């Protein structure tokens, strides 16, 4: 992965890809305010994604040799970029071997695991550790039959998660 690939990964996670224009031009087109989103507006801090992209790109050859847990731990060194962003990076780096973590997918996974019905309240802890992520992955494997889930399954979990209160 190079700097452009990383820009795409984080742009995709932040919803900054203009899909209609990209299809029309047959190349990735970012939304006009993408540069403003390189400083991600997060709940408590605004990490500089451009610094993280540069750091990851510069160290890519070493990063590719790391175990997934060590890649996850990189989020501590990337200007407060949280686990969700680094897991998105891990998903793309491993070509989908490790699923993306998303709040709504996590809600859906927890609801399905506990047998909750839509509309009920589901408690999901904020992801902060590799152990917490591997628990999430284990539940995904139980639900989907594999930790390597399809884009359609990921979208279905995300959509289903919106039917619950947190």
C-alpha cells in the first residue's frame, strides 16, 4: 500500500469518496471537502489523518511483516487515531481477512448473539483492545460462518444495527 492507497482507505472510512463521480470518470474521485476531513472531527479530539497516512506509507515495508495485533497497536503511535481507523487499515492490508469494526455492526452482532429483538436496547462497549476486537471477530465467525465476511454481510450488519437503541 502506498500513500494514495492509504488516502483511499481513510477517505472510504470517512465517507469521502464521491461514488457517482468515481463511476462516471472510472477513477476514484473524492468529495470536494475531502481535504478538510484529513483532520477527522472526532468526539474528543481531531487527529491529523494526513500525518498518519504519511507515517504508515513511510513504514509500510515493516508494517506488512507485523502480526495483526501489532498492527492494531499502531493506533497508539498515530496521533490519537483510534482503533476503528487502524482496523479499517488492517482490513484493506489483509484483503479482508480481518473484518472492519463499526459501531452499528457491533450493535447488530451483540443483538444477534444475545437474541435481542429490533427496538430493544443493546449495550456495546467502546472498542479499546485487541482482545475486545477478537471477541467481536469470534461473534462474527459464529454468525456468518467465517471471520472473512462479504461486503453484503457487513452492510447487512451495519443496517441491522440501526434498529437498536444503545
